[in-house]
């Protein structure tokens, strides 16, 4: 046995590094979510439980393996061995090595190698989606480059590869990531030899340490550096979590599938079931030159190399024993403080509290309005916090209310698309092996002033995917809507499953299920009607399109006949390769004996712009002054070309369609857009019903220019203050009948967010007298909500919830409910970790 400890400098490995890759924190987050999902549900062999146990026992090896494949990019000319570690042949050689050297039951060292290889599998899957490798067209990197940066991939790589890690530190405390790695260095050298590659052990050790430094730097300082990257790309804030190819959830669920295949490999030696779309090395990451790797970019951004060299020798310890390389932090030393930071003046915390109401072209400021946020319990004395203990369940992803039994009392339906029940839990009866659940509560039970309850103990009706679903993670409940599909006067529930399909990255994804409400009986546990993406493509004569449905559902009375119709938004639909993400909207009008077959109407954007995301939002309103029913459709990705200022990406647009006697909407000469970058107008539309309806346009990523500039040290300009603060425009559609004037037609007020990146306007809800607006990313993603009176003459009231959990994103969704004489407010915090990591919670409040 040979052991050694060494303190060292960083000069030998701070070399020019040229490669691509998402950072270590993103890789770790995807793997951690996958570990939580990796359970034996539906598996009769017992393999899953066995290998889940190995991952649980050896997190230091799993987390080292998750980051490992990038180890040699740009470091000591080790690019080729690093590239080899990204593909299935490396995993096959690794599994064969385990089978020949570590008979079962595995020894401690054998289990460490197995966990390390599972980490490598996670990295491979994540990179394939992140970078749109192996022919994937819709990966998050490619989408970011083409939607936000005019096709400039270099800017997208800079923002996403490094900024993704800083976004992780802003989203989560990352406490689950250990300050230690265990790398089976001798076994890795042997695997490389089996592949015909000789890797100098000393180079391998130095380059792996570089990755460890970057991971530790992100954990400690990434949160403060987040604004410098996120301000360039709203996608980092809004869709890193749930974008369908390369988002954290997508990478985690695909990793979970991959690990199921790897368990078979270890048990049977049969490699026919694969992890990757491409089975052999092809056009990978290493072919691209000119960009610094994520790990090196993180280090370079934070410290000059000289400063880091002098400090790192006192912070990192290295130990090699019995073929295991251990890298850890010294308990006696602290990581050096970076020179670069968010640019906040000490004591100010980067928060300028200003709200404005625009009327007649002027804004009124109240700089102290958000300094006195009150607990929601001061307004709603009876509060219940519903939660699940299923980690990363997405509880609160969608919330709707409806009278599904026709008895005059509204039920609350809450979705959790990634929910996985514990095997044998008597409180839930699954009808299949797929993840996801919708909990329907007839009475939330608000008997006490403040209470907390596991949603399964609240006696809900639990809807789950049945055996007709094809995906392990179909994202059941990714969107919901309440309609009257069969026009019988009883509300029906529509549940979208945007991830169901033959493969998780295939061209046809998504499913819509309709559960009919029955008078006096409520909803059944099985859907009455089902529509898949393949069926919709067949009905609409577009078999070659790339469909994705189920993620954007709306219940709207489109033709003003008194029955709520089903509107399906498909913003990620691509009819042709040159029309990527142009989007569509499909409509099913309520009628007796209706079916989910050919839609009553299919709308395209009049402009048909790539990455316009037409169908991201949709709302209908009947305008008395026009005696017309209108359908408003949002396209937040719409770009605007200004002959003076140039192209405004993600400016956003709202199209207006008139609905005639036929019920088919047709475009009219009325539309809304902006001349501001990254506004994404059309992200959210809400109709404030009443005798004189008002319309709210929420643009949560819009820049608020009234927030004052921040402070920054010399040479480190901060992002312009106010980025992604958000705004809400209040529109009176009755004024659309008047002659056109300058400015926005019918604009009454503009309500402005107070903090970067607060995303004010992400949630919109109204009662007869009040409007509620969510700001889920404020206060370091803890979130808060605001209430205005309908006349807007007074400033808003700010509310928070102390027990919603830090970084819980309170205010992501807000719903108001009238149950007879009872008035309820429902507010979600989908990232709440108080009960299990990012399991989510939902607050139900009653006056």
C-alpha cells in the first residue's frame, strides 16, 4: 500500500484550455435528481434497489464520476482521452473490467468503481442533451443560441456552460455536493489501457484536481456571480429547470433510464440496451476549439491565476491509498475570496425597491413599498401548507380549480409531474409504472390557524398514469386546464403529459387526457378521452412535423357560448426544419358527444418566425364595445427588427384573433409587441373578468429601467440594474373600439417589478376587487406576492410566507377560489425543500 498527502500549487494545470461542457454543478444536480428517481418501482429483478444502494453509500465516487469525462479537455494535451470517456465504448470497457475483476458481492473498492461508472453514464447523457449532440435538434444550447443570440453559439456557450453552474448556486444551496471526491484512479488507468490508450497518471491527477477546484468555487461563490451571466439570457433563469431537452429535469430522467440499462449491463453483460442516441464516438464536444472549458472559465472568472496559485495550496488535500485518489478541502483553511462578484454595494444586497404605476405616461415611485412585506397570514388567518416527501416531485407545477361534481363547490387539483410514490404506500394506488400524479382535493380542510399536511393524508383523489403511457417520466400534470368538454354544465379536468412518447427526445412527444366531471360523483380515476402527439399529427395532416403537446393547456370560452373550450398551445412545434419552434394552437370547442380527434381549429402565427413560441399563452375575452369574442395568443420569442437599434431578440408579441359564428378564430389588425430586448411579451396573459373586463400582460423577464445602477469594482462592470425585474401591463379592451392613437392600445397602467431577477408577473390572478401578482425569483428565489386594488390608486401590498422555505419560489402560481361564501387563495412554492429536496409545497389560505 502506498499513501501520500500533498499540498500543491495550481500553476501546472492553469493552461490554455479549449473545449466545451456544462459545468460540474449542473452535472451534479442532474445526477442527484436521477439518484432520487432511481427506485425499484415497476422493477421485479431487484437490480435497481441494489445499485441505488451502491450510489447512496458512495456519493464521493458518484460525484467524482459525474464530472470526470471532461477531465482532460485543454489540460496537458489530454483532450483525446477525455473525449473517449464521453461515449458508450468507455462504459462498456468499464463494465467488462468490473465483471472480470470484481465478482459479486462487490468489495468496497468494487462498489466505488461501480458508482464512479454510473456517474460517467450520467455525464454522457447530460452532455448529449445539453449540446444537441447525436442529431438532437432541440437541445437547450442550440435553442439558446438561435433564440437569444442570433445564432452565435460562442455567446450561448459562454452564457450557459459557466452561467449554468452559477444558476445552480442561485437556485440551491448545493449542500448535497460533498467537499471530497473518491476517484478509482488505478482502475481508470486499466480501463484506458483496455481501450488502447496510455494515460500518464500524474497528468490525470492534476487535471482532475482542476475540476474539483471549480466545483468548490461554484459552491461558495456562484450565487454572487449569477447576475453577470443570467442577465444575458432569460433561459438561464426561466427554463434551466424544465426545458425539455437539456433542462435539469430532462437530463435527470434520461439519466435514470440510462442507469436502468447499466444495471442490466452489470447483471447480464448484455449491452444491447443503450444510454445514448449515438452509440459510438462521433461529432462530440472535443471537435470544437476556441472556447474555454466550463471548469477553467469558472476559475478564470473568479481569480487571476497568481492569486489562486498562492491560496490553493492551503486549501486542498490529496491522498492516494489502495488505488483510490481522494481529493478534499482542508478543514483548517478557507477557500480564497474571488475578486469578481455580483457588483452589489455592501449593505445594499442588490435590491432597489421601486414600484411604478403608469397612467397618462408618468410613473409614481414608492421606494419603500416592498421593505414592509407582511405575512400572508395577516390577510388570510387560516393557512394550510400542503407538501409531498417525494424529492424533486415538482409538486405545484400546475394548479387549477373546478366544480367537478356540479354541486357548487370548487375542488383544487395540484400536479406533481415527477412524483414517485414509495413502494407499498397504502395511500396511493398507481395504475402503471410511470411517474407523475395529480392530487384533487374537494376540501383542503382549513380548520386551524396554521397547519401543515402531507397531501396524501388530505384524502385526495389521486390520478396517475396508467399502463398505456410509454415513458417512465411522461411528465403527467405538466399542465392542466378546466373545461366543459361535453357541454353538460359540469367542469372537466384536462391533464397534459408533455414527455410521453416512444423516446424522450423523439419528434412526437406529449399527450392530453380529459377526465369528465360527473354530477354528484366527480371525476373518475381513468381518462375518458386521450389525444397523443402522433394522433394529432395524423388528424391535422402533418406527419413530418415535430410535435410536443401537453405542456400548455388553457380552458377558454372561445366562441362565447357559455361553455369553456379546450385550447392546446404547442409553442415548441416545428412544422419544418426551417420553422423550428414556430408553434401552433389547437382548439376543441365544447359540444355534447365531443371527441379528441380532429381539432375545430388550428392556428399558426401570422408571421411564422423561428423560435417565436406561438402558443405559449392563450386567453379569450368578449368585448362588448366590439360585440366580438377575441382570442389572444402569446409568442414571447418573437424578435423585432429596428432599422436604427438593430434586432431585438425575445421582444415578444401578442396576436389577436376574432371569433365569428363558426367558432374559428381569424387574425385581426391588432397586435402588441415591444422594442425591448428580452421582454418576452406574451409569456403570460390573464383576463380580469367582470362587467368591464381588463387584460393583464405579464412579461416577467422584462427590464425595469427605473431601478438604479449598481456598484462594481474597477474593471468589473455589473449587469444593468433592473434586468428581468418584470412588468405587468393593464389593458382595457373596451378602448380597442376607439380610433388608434400612439402607444399601446387601451393601456391603463404598467406595474413594475422591484428586484433583479424577481420575474414579477410570472403569476397573475384576480378576484372581483383585487389583482394578485407573483414574483417568485425575488429574495434569492424565496419569492413573494403582491396585491393591488382594482382602481390602482394606492400602491401594492407585499406579502411573503415565512414557512414556505428558502429558495422555494413562492408565487410561481397563484389561484383564487370562491367556494360559496368562502374565498380561498392558493400559492405555490415548487422548489420548497423543507420536507424533501425541492419537493415543493402549496399554500391554501382562507379569510
